[in-house]
C-alpha cells in the first residue's frame, strides 16, 4: 500500500494525476448483461475486469478504481450476494493490485465505495451504526486486497458520506470523496459544493481530497468544480473532477453518452485550469476518451477561466447551476429582493 506522502509526491511531481473512466460502460461492451451486478465479475470473470484496468493504464491513467462501486451488503443483497461482501471486495482489489505491481510506472489503486442505496434514519430505515458497519466491512476487504486509498464516490447525503469516511478511518486508509451534483448544482439531497467542502475539510488529514463525479455532463461538472475551487479553504487538499462523458441519451432502448474524445479532452483542460489535481471520467468514459484527456493535459497551458468558452466547448449550464456559479464567483454581489405583491384590503362586511 502506498503511503499518503507518496501520493502527494506523485501529484507534486506531475502537477496532476489522471484517474480512469467508467467501469460499467466498458464491462457492458465486454458482455456484461444489463441488470447483472458488475461486482460479481471480480469472481466470475476476473480476466475481463483486469482487461478493463489494463486498457485504462495503457491510455494513461495514474489511478484505477476497483470494480466495487456497489459492493456493499445492502446493494449486494439485491442479488442474494450479501454474504460475499468481503470476498468480492478483496478479489477486486487483488486484481487491480496485481496489475499495478507489474506496471513500470507508479499506479495508485483506489477502492471504489458507492452509496448503499438506503436512507439513513429518520428519512429511512438505515441506522448510522449499520451504515458505518456496512462501509467498514467493504473497506476491510479492499484494504486486505491491497488498495492504496479509499475512493468514496457518487454520494448525495452528508450523513452517509460521513459514515463512509469514518469506516475508512477505522481501516487507516487515506480518503478522497466526491458528491454527484445535478442540474441545480446541488446533490440529490439538496447539498451544495460548500457543504462538501465543509465536511471533507473537517476530516483532514484523513481525507486528502474531494470533488465531483458523475452528474449530467461535462459542462455541469465543470461548473461545480468552479464552485468547489472558490469555496476551498485548505489548499493542502486535492480537488477531484470525474465527469460523465457528455450527456446521457436513451437511444434504441439503451443509455448512450454523447461525449467524444475531443469533448472530454477539452473538459480535462478546463478542469486543470480551474485547479483540479485529479482528473478522470465517469459514466460513458472509455479508454479512448482517457487517452485524449492524457494528450490534452500533457500540452495544456493554464489560462483564466472563461465561462463563455466553457459553454461553447462543452454545452450550456442549466439555469440553476448558472445561478449557483454566479453566486460563488460573485459572493458580494447584491441580490435585489423580490417585490412584494400589493394586496387589496377587503372591506369589512358590516351587514
């Protein structure tokens, strides 16, 4: 397992690190059937999981995420595999670790930890204690299998993210964490970038980085990264951008992502200009997209952030996200209060 200081050294030497792309998207292209849990392939088809990692390493990824996004007992219970939680996570980490060890350059193995799919009390039935135990079990398997850090991703609720952080702390692992933000620039549970910054920085130095992943397209994620960069207070912590490959569309019964390698290359350049230290792709991102991002980052020159250029290159921001970006960029901007509508006072009926 890499020491945290080694991870920091890698980022300092290169200036940034390239994470990998999608897991599900690429495993589907290898024969994974829709509705079947990709995590079971760590045991049933480890050679295909390894092939996906290998292609990302060849494309330029410095960080590969284990095939364990849904490998917690609550998600696995949907497939009657909850009793195999430790085994699945251990095997996934072992696959990635073996490939990283063979590589001539340093490859960081990150243990992917996604949400449970449950709501924590009082909104749901999942207790805080059960959530911590759930993530602790998953993280233990990942650590024993050889991961370098815990990569907590696609979270939307503060309580659940905090439980995952505490579980990784229990296993003495460096941690990075990301929320998924929607068209309003907020998570599904209504959290803003400032809420993620507050929670993540509270747990420094155990949490070494935070950012955004998934979402609904590269432009929206770049908008969120602008907000995170403006809100960040602890400059020793790293910013992470791992956006979807363009916008998902439902075509002929399947989800298709519209992002081209050129679009993802531009997205990566914008992310670096904003200040992202770790840049990768999420849903829809294939190996050719990461290769294009690698080439763009190698030649990228820093410049001032141009919102119009971002929109022209990646697509418009939603109105909600645009308003949030404006508020983060112009915190002292005076907001005119809404005018109260005058109401006619009713004449008292004296009859």
